[in-house]
């Protein structure tokens, strides 16, 4: 019996130790990655909110760079700008200025999604207003994000947030949206409806699709319970039906957050590069 116990324990350690080392190495890599600067884009209730900036490398002196604005995931409750440091580092090395945004997070399982959408809009507006000093092209700012961050990106693309003070339906939209397993439909019966049930219609991108939605790329795993493939298909069909352009990339056997793994980090980066170059 004792021998069996030690065999069992040894087997467990053989599995767990490499996994622990892998996690540790990933964390160390993230600690090594640092933004070029941190920029306060707004202050709410005396709290500053920042953009973590990775400037385009090898940019010709007189040329403004295309820009990417990323929003992290975490159900609007947790996470941080560092979640997209690896993507920003990659795209900055390939000629894009990349910004990973901090935004309002909820607590006690009560996200402030309306506040987060307003923060996303403020971050995007800041980049437009300060494009010259940041050396970016205000006409080539794409937004992107994972999960709830993908939701914020899709919200901007769908013309959110709604505002009684804004009478113009032609608010500036992003040049493109890059949506990693994004929360697109928050209607009753969807996985995250309960988090926004009192105001879901105001923050559900799918329900605000119009002809001005920018060209869109959705990257989703075939085994994602949070963002089922039919949800992504319905969003793309609605965008294309409204006269826009939406492409869907489905990664077989992958679940929610798959793009953070090393294999799919590279595959999704290359797919995005291809999409942006078209």
C-alpha cells in the first residue's frame, strides 16, 4: 500500500511540477515586459485611469503609426492592462503603436458595465485627440480585446455608449475591431445576462449593429461555453447583412481565453496581421 502511495504521489508531482514551472516562467516573462510609458487618459472620482503604451518600433521620422487599443478581459470585474502586454509587445515590433487600457472594474460580482463602456470611449477619444503627439494616425486606430474586453471593443464599434447629450449618430468609430472570444450578445438567456440584467439593451453590441460598424475579426474557440460559435456567427451575419464586413476564425477544440497560450498567441497574432493588412 505504501509503495502504491509513493507511486501515486510521484505521478502527481511529475504532472504538477512542470505545470508550476510553466506558470512561473509565464509570470516572469510578463514581469520582464514593460510599456514604454503610462499615460493618464481620464480621472474619475479622483482616480486616474491609464493607457499603457508600447510605441511602434522602427517608425520613419515623419510617418504616423497605425494604432491598436486593447481592453483586457475578466467579466468587467478583474484583470488589468498587463494582460495584453505580450500582444502589444508583438504588434509594436511590427509597426503598430499599441495601448492597453485600464478601465473601471466592479466588485462583489457587480460589474459597472456602463461605466466600463464610458471608459473605453474616453480612452479611444483620448487617442484621437492626442494623435499628433503620440505619432499615430487617428484614421487607423483599431480596437480589440478578450472576453469582456472584446465586449468593450464591440461596443465602440456599435456606436456605444448611448448618450442623451449626443445627438449625432455619426460618432467616430474605430477603423477595425479585433475581438477575441468577445461577449457580443447580453440578451436574456445568454451566459452573462445576469450581470447586466437591469440595463442589458444599452450595452449589448449585437443589438446596436448598424451600417457603420467597422470591419471586424472575431477569434473564438469551438469549445467556448461563454461565447458559443453560433453567437459569433450571428454577430458576423448581422454585420455583413447591414453592409459591413465581418470575418470569423474558429479554433478547433479551444475554449475561452485560448489566445493566451503560446501556440494560439502566435496563430492569432498572425491572423490579425493578415486581417489588418487586407
